[in-house]
C-alpha cells in the first residue's frame, strides 16, 4: 500500500498536535503517560502561589499546583496534581511557604508518618501558611520602625525647642562665646610656642639640671644606705648590751635562788630574816617612844633636874 503525501501530512499534523497537548499538559503539571492523583486544599489567601507551583516533601518535588479556583465564600480551592507515587496520609498538611527571595511560593506537604490511613485521589488535605524569611523580617522590623518613628519625633521636638531657644540674642551670645574661645585658644597656642622656644633654647641647661638631680639622688641613696648601716650596727650593739644585761640578771636570779649574796641569804636563811624583822620592830618602837617622850632622849636641864629612867611604851 502506497502512503500518499496527504496521509504523511495528516500523520505529521496529528503528531504535532499530540506533542503540543503533551507539552501544555507537562507545563500545567499533568502527566499524560503516568498515573496521577489529585488532592484539594482550601486556603483563605494564596498570595504568591500560582498554577505550576511545585509541591514538595522535605524539598523533593512530588507534584504541582494544577488549578486555583475562587469559591463562593471567598476562600481559594487549590488542586494539587501528584506526579510522584508517594504515600500521603490523610492527616498530612499542605503548607504554603517561600523557598527563596526571588522565586514564588510553593506548597510543602508535612507528612504524618505515624498514621496508617492514606489519602485517596480527590481527598481534601488540611491547609496552612508558613512564615518565610521576608515575613519574619517584616514582623521584626515593625517594632524597630515604630521605635525609629518615635525617636525621629523626639528629635523633631528637640530641634524645634532648640530653634525656639536660640533667639537672635542667644545666637549672638553664642557667637561671641565661640569667638572668645577661639581667642583663648590662640593665646594658649602662643604660650605653648613660647614655652617650646624656652625649652629648646635652654635644653642644655635643663639636661644639666636633670643630670645634677640624678647625681644628687644617687648620693642621697648612698647616704641613706650608709645611715641604715650605722643604725643597724647601733641596733646590734644595743641588742648585744641588752642580751648581756639579761644574762647578768638571770645569773643574779640564779644566785639569789641558790642563797648566794646578801639577797640570797635574806631569802634563804630564815634566822637572818627573823633578826632583821626583830631589829626593824625594835627600831619602830624606839622611834615611836622618841615621838611620845622626847624629854627622855633630849634633856636640857637648867636647874640640874635628874634624868628619868627609860620605860617600855605601853601598847594599846
């Protein structure tokens, strides 16, 4: 059978149409040559999400968004076309997130692997939204922006107060003060320059003074060392004498304890102590009798009166 040009052309057109349909289906997420499943998720807002957005599990693309419809209640119904034959439990959650700064949003399936009941094609999954990096930055930037607005407001108030305070008279006084400060700084610079000239002119004299001071300090240090040495020698001499006196006193105490010498005999010999005590008692009696009867001991007789004999005083 001979194939005519018309048949070839028809076959080519059909193949082109098939390829076109397959390409459109591929771009829209439909796989014509494989088994696909569809799941549905309802969201209140899908801003940034579009058809052909990827559906991922832990970053792995397992499907695409095939259709987004607006429902009567204002929510959005999103159709997920799963091209990968992975098991999806019924309690899995489809969360919209932003994978990067530049790209649009995608849907991540959060799988509950503990559940054994699997979702079938046409089932509804629970939806959710995950705050992306830009959303988090926006939330953190809001309080900072509010504080910055407050600071700028306070700065504006402060600038306004300064403008009100700095009237023409105050501004003139401030200018005069600045001019006087500049004059003072010029005078200080002049004094500093004169001091530098004096120092540079008398540098050799200043060096000599410093050298003399160093020599004097060394001499004082040497004298102080000598003085310390003399004082140390005197202290050693005093300590030696004190040690000798302590040794003599210790020897004297030993002699007294052994009964040597007058003090030792006085301490050790009881008879000598009793004799000394008796003599002391008699001397006290004698002195007392002299006080009571002085005429017995001092007799001045004008007419030759006889002396009275001594009699021992009566003790009370």
